């Protein structure tokens, strides 16, 4: 989405980009559920499965019921834009075309999660590059041919090719294995949505901006302002991806804490350096990547370098490692509280300060919740 956006914003006007942003924001609610958390739970449960049969059972349960759940939520989104009064009525067409995106996204994320759980990091990385490359090329070609609606087709093609690429490795891991059913206790633990509320926070932020401000230009500027700074999360996430299964297999609490501190310090150091560079070069980056039409997003982008740095440097490591050590309940409660508090603070901040209030509210929640996560993680 990030790579293709570099080209998309130069090929469409701000209004069209705002409509795509609005549709994506609605479907991001659906995607955040990650098939009731099962797409991400595969990392923990398949990595520690006691047998190949159990491993297979978790995969197919996630694939079947997680995908069905995503399909149901996507239908609800279509019903909403059809019958409700939405801020941007012209966004309906692209919303309809993207209806299958959460479903296909859940399928590929389930597959990639399974590969990661089995240490197939090279295949996982190659698959990610392939998907990104085809989204990028497809977006350029299809936007030129079909306009903004070509984005939907480009995403579908990219995911389809990625599924084909991973099918051989997936088949070798799942074939010649007896089918068994998961017990009710296994299913209850497997369906975890502890990270849901955390993922919903930035989506709520965009929703409030759309609903309270209702300006296509501001929506487009905000999306551009956060697009590059938000990639900071991938720096920390890339490190966490590698260490997650290692932590999940560790039993000594002191060793887990020692390793986690090192991972936290390493990721925080990288984030600080990257963020400082990002702030300094924000004007040049915006003009070079998105063009002079988005110069009015420069100041906002500089603010969000700080906001997303706080998330990636302070909050993400303990929040992602807690599920690795089997602590899901606290994560769910803390994420839910953070989400509700963030929604309230952001509503008030945007009402009083406009678009700038969004960054202030999010920064406060990231810092406070991040400190609480680390304190609780230390006590485990």
C-alpha cells in the first residue's frame, strides 16, 4: 500500500485519493480482526504444536473460519456504505470493488503466518517482496487504464500470485498428515483478538477526521503525512518477527526479560535515528515522493514522525512479546482501555484543535500505554 501510494498520488487528484483512503479505512476495521485473531495466533500455536496433526488442524481452522468471518464483516461494510449517510458518497464505487480484499488478505496472512511459525523466513520475505512488486506494477498500469478503481484489481492479482508462490512449501508441510479436530479448549485459546483494539486506534483516528472535518483535501493530506512515518512500525515489527518464535519457546523468565530488553533497546535506537533523519528531511521527502501538491502536509508529517516513533520505540516490543509468553488477557484488556481512551481524547482534541489534535492525542496514549506494557511485562 505504501509503495504503490507513491505512484498513485501522482496519477489521481486529491479527491480520488481521499475516496480510496476512506474505503481502505473502513476495510481496515475488518482486516484488524485478523480472522478473530487466528491469522496471528498461528505464530504461537503452530510454532509450539505437539504434533503435525495439531499443527495442520490449527492452520485449516484459521483458514476456514477466519476467512468466513472476514467475509461477513465485509458484507456489513457494503451494507453500511449503501444505506448510511457517509462523509464521501463518491467513495461507494471503490468500496464495492474492494469487498474481497479483507478475505484475500486474511488468506495470504494465514499462509504467511504459518510459514513464519515454521521458520520459513526466507520464503516469507520473498513472498512479501513479490506481493509488493506486483501491487506496485499493477497499480501503475491499472490506474492508468481504469483510474482509482484499478487499485482493487492490482491488489487481487498481487495476492493471487503470492498464494501460488507459497503453495509448494505450504503443501509440503501440510500433506500426508491425518486430519483431526481441535478441542473447544484449544479453539478458545486460539481465537485471540488481543491486538485488535491496538490496531483499531489509528483507524479510529482516521474515522474521526473523516466524520468531524469532512474535507477531502484534509483527509488526503493526513494520509500522506502519516504514510512514511507509519512505516516505523515495520522496523520494530521486522525485529519482533524474528524473535517472536524464539521467545515463545523460552521457559526461563529471567532469560526472556534479558533478551526482551536487548530487543527493545536495539529497536528503540534504530527508531530514534531514523525518526531524526525523517524529521529533518520531511520537506524534501514529501516533495520528492508525492509532489508539490502535498506541500501542505509537510508540517503534519514532521509531527507524526514523533508520534509513530513513540509507538515503535516504546510500545510495540512488550505488546507483541506478551502473547509470545502466553499472556493474552492483559494484552486484550490494556488494548481495549487504550482504544477507548484514545477515541475519547482524539474526539475532543480534533474538535478543539482540528487535524493537529489527532497527533497530540495519539502520542499521549502511546507513551502511557507503552510504559504500562513494560511494567507488566517485567513482572511476568
